[in-house]
C-alpha cells in the first residue's frame, strides 16, 4: 500500500485533470502567476508520463536546467525491468569478468620448495655457519646469521652406503675411540641407508651436535635418484645460537656409550 499526502493548503487553488490517450496517463496541474491586481492562470503543464516521455535520449538532464517542460526524454526499458524483476538473483559473472586466482596451489608451493632445496644442496653453500668448541661437547656449529622457520641450513654430507656396509664400518670405528663415529642411519622408501661422514672433511653438517629439543630437523631430499639428508630450521633461529637436532638414537647400548644422547 502506498500512502499519499493530501495538500491542505487553502491559498493555492489548483485544478487537476486526468486524460487517457493511447494507454498513456498524464497528470496536469495549473500554475498561477501573481500580479499586482489579480491572479492569472498561465496554462496547464504536463508533469510526468506513466510510460514514456517525448524525447530521443536517456534521461540525463542537468539539475541546473531551468526548463520545467524539458524536451529531453527518459527512456524506460520496460522489457529490461521486467526481465530483472523476474530473475532477481543475478550471477556475479553477469556484472564482473571471471579472473584466474593469483594464489599458488599447495602442490606448486611444495614443488618450488623442493627445487630450492636441490639448488642449495648442489651449491654446497654453508654461509652463516661457524665452528665453535663447547666445554664437555667438543666441536659444534653456531648460527652466523638469523634463520627463519622452514629455511634450509646445511646438508649432512657424507658417503651414501647400504646398511650392511655401514654395520661393518661401525664395528671398525668402534675399535678406535679417538676417531669417533659420524654415521646417520635412515630409511627411504623400502631401503635402509646410511650416510657415513666419519672421515674428516670441510663439510659442517657432520659437526652439528645432538639435542632432544634441537632447533633443526632432518629431511630427506631426492637428488638425481639418490636420497640426501638436509637439516631444516625447526623454528626461528637467532644469530649465535647453537645448531642442534635430535639424533633419534635411544638404544640401551648407545645410551651407555654416549650418555649425552639422553639430553
């Protein structure tokens, strides 16, 4: 229901007439002009048309126009209004073009990380690492710069051998306590491997000490069909922090020979 306000002004004497012509209804009102002696009705002026206006262009009349009876025409696309009223829920694609998302998928991100790791391994870059001697621990590695969580730090580099050969070498190394043992056992796929880093070298990954609460985590990366071990920052690491990771050896024999594995 539409409520209409009634005009209660008694000073204005207006006449309203309705005419029907070819399906179009026009409303008329009289406009008065006040003179010194009397009031004179100028003419009847059409206000609006319920359908269309006698014009050629869409309604774009400036509000500064002083013409009341403008020759401009409001073009009402009745068909378009009816169509949109029947289908109120328009698709977003009717108003905005379809765009491809700029976000990278999870698979693409993982592939890029793998490529970056392989490039770091191939470069053998160990910048940002420093050798330090710790009391009761011997040599170790500290961070020479900040590392962000998930960032590549260093490779545990050595000779990749099968577990049968590793057992033989370990028996030999155990006979010389001054030599030490730098062997990393792991399983990749269905095969057991070992990286033997016992021989002295310039690679620094072999000197990273053990801690059950280390700030590095080992990760297997396949390069040219062979597994490699890299150490990744488990958390944000500040400069001058010692780099450690969990060796994962909890065997009774190992704890007897190397009690520091419990810490």
